[in-house]
C-alpha cells in the first residue's frame, strides 16, 4: 500500500480550537453551577463565529482549516440562515483560501434544558477554480449560557470533506 499517513492539523487550526475551548470553559462551568440556561424565546436571531477543520475522507489531501460566520433566524424548532466561510484547501483550489457561501436549514431538538441537538442541510456555492455548487449535511450540539452559546458540528461536504467545527455565538 503506497500512502502517506495523515498529516497533523495546521497549527493555526489548533490555535483557534484551543482559543475557543479556553473561552468556552467559564461558560460551561457557569452553566453547571447555576443549572442549564434556557434558549431565548423564539423567534430570535443567532450570530455564530465558526472555526475548525475539514478532513479529506479520500486521504489524498491534508486536512484543511475553516473559519467563518453565520447569521440565522431561529423559529421554535427550525432555523434558516446564511453561512459564509473560508476554507484553506491548499493545492486543490486556485487561491489559498476558498470562499464558500451556503443557505442553511437546521432542525433543533431540545435534549435537556439549555442543550439542543441540531440536524442541518446547506446548499450554496464555493470557488475552487470557479464557482461551483456546494452542499453540506451536519449534526451538532449547542449549549446555552444565557444569550451566549457554544456550538459543535460534524458533517459531510462536497469534495469528500468531513467537517469538524466549533462555534461561539449569541442569540438576540
């Protein structure tokens, strides 16, 4: 078998994930001490900053970093949003950072007070060499600490990418 082992994550991706975990620790501790906070009443607006990594499931390319933001309108159990991200796809793309813009729909399920599970689908466009159709399927969790929340997602995207993302957001 001729193949190289998967390379380590980019140091920038590790730094962003560590910063997110350090920033989230006080919120998680406060939620445990005071009981779980409830999500704001619906409908409301969610603003989320995302960061993480994309792993090539084909094993041909190294892991890629991602960073971006999302704005979503949340109804009682459904969210409609727009996600804008930059992916560091390296030699797969024309430029070092590839823009990806998606319209996303997510179904929320309250698993326990202050903790939601999500299932989502996104469709839009990404520019690898030229603009192409892009899709995404994700499952995730969101922990509320008042109006601030911590989110995590795993999912699959175009180009055989496995998405591991963490987010920090606020609900209005």
